[in-house]
C-alpha cells in the first residue's frame, strides 16, 4: 500500500488518546463512514492524533494520503495533486467536474483514506465562522459529493471550526461522523514529566487550568521551568491564570481571524463573573437579536463558547484561558 504524508510533521512524543484512537479507527475501519470530521481548538492535538491514527489503520487501506490545506490551495490544485498520486502519468484536466469524476473512480476502485488538515483555512478571516473564502466555495460541493456518492474510501477532515456541510449531512443521517477533541486528560502528566516539573500533587490543577491542551501546557511548563525552578505549586499560587507571552501570541493570532463583532461579544462575556444568558448578551452587546444569534452560533462553531443548561436557561461560558486573555487585553 501507498502512504503519502507530504508535509506532515513527524510525531516525536505521543501520550494518551487511547479512547479517541479506538473511536476513530472503529468509525473508519469497521463502520466505514465516508467522511469524518475531527474538530478541536488550536494546539489540542488534532494533527498529532491523525498521524498516530495512520499507523494504526494503514494495513486496511490501499492508499493513505495526508495533505494540509494550510496554504489554501484551490480545489483544482488539490484534486490535481491527489490524481498525480493515483496516476502520475496521465494528463490532468483543468475542468473541476472532470477532475472530480476521475478522483471518484479511484475512491471506488481502491480503499483510500485521505486526510485534509487545517480545513478551517478555507474559511474567510474577519467573517463569521464557516464562510468560504472567495474562490474556495467549490470545496463545499467536493465534501458533499464524497459524503453522498457511494465509494469505499474515507475522508478525514481536520478543522478548528465546524464544517457547515458536514454538520448538515450529519443531521440527515448520511454516513458522516464528528469527533470533537478535548483535554488530553491524565496523559498530560507526561508533559509535566517531560519538562521535569515538581510538586506532582499540583499537576492535575495545572492541567485543568490550561484545559489539557498539550501546546498550552508545553508553553506553560517551559515558563514554570525557567522562572519557578519547575515548582508548579508556586506558579499556581497567584489568583489569575498566568499566560506566558508565547501563549498570548498564539491567542492573538487566532483573534485576528475572528469578525469584529465576535471579538466584541467575547470581550463582553470575558468581563462577566458568571455564565451569561442569550438575553443578557443581547442587552450588553446592544446587537439585534438576529445579530446576537449569529454571533453566538459562530463562536460555538469555533468551539470557543460553550452553552449549558442551568435552571432551564441556556447560559454561555467562554474558554477560561481565552477569558483571561481577553480580560487582560482591555
Ligand atoms: N497526544 C499527544 N501526546 C504528546 N504531545 C502531543 C499530543 N497531542 C499533541 N501534542 C503536542 O501538542 C502540540 C500541538 O499538537 P497538534 O497536533 O499540532 O495540535 P492541533 O493540530 O490540534 O493544533 C504539538 O507540539 C504536539 O507535539
Ligand atoms: Mg494541526
């Protein structure tokens, strides 16, 4: 079988994620879902998990292909690139429909697993979630096609944001599944270990404070090692969540991709001590009901905002690390 990983990073450390790995391989290998989306905020470990997954499932496929959409290739470029793997010799067309039919034939003939990473890069910055950049709308039809036509392959879409077509087809009972990746959990202890932190009894609190996000924990552990001689308890003594510069830079970069109205609402929520209801958001933001609904839905699709039921009222909370960042920014 052929494994073509192109620009995939090499995985050096891999901790935990046993449940996620078995869920994904079940969906892909036994249940044969045609399209699977793997979602999660930046740094939570989506890319790493997908590459580990390849090692587990590779014997079940004729082709395993990993491609990042980080540099926003057009659909024509992506399809041409894929077709070259199946038939290096053939002339490629510049007609999307021809390219799609050619690819479809290979996906029927062979069992392929195609991983598209960084799918969120197809969406326009400065707008609400899930709106394709101009010139990239045809990806929508491509994703939809791979769900709705019959073939024996699997497309794994990795994204920081929900992909609108996939959400829609999921509710229509097509063979589609979504896994939202959360905290690394107890396996994050190994990150503390790797950075030679001490005060083991405080590690759990540290991991929870930073949402079990391996990238955030890596940054924080580096700071604890540098400035607190690895003493986690001392680092946790302060009232506020400490956000090292590298972590702030990460968040700032993502903030730049949001729409101005989302940033405004996030800042307002960040300044609340309690979870906030839809009604309060509308009052505080002075947006119309329509606008507020759109913004809240968008932030939820980006997994930045979480809604819970409290005394029969849905209330929203911001990711705590984001909350701290936005509070300090004002
Ligand atoms: N299961 C894991 N075990 C160890 N390190 C991990 C794990 N998952 C992620 N990491 C580390 O965390 C960082 C972010 O992971 P990555 O997969 O790039 O996240 P994402 O793709 O969700 O943004 C990387 O440095 C990676 O090595
Ligand atoms: Mg990634």
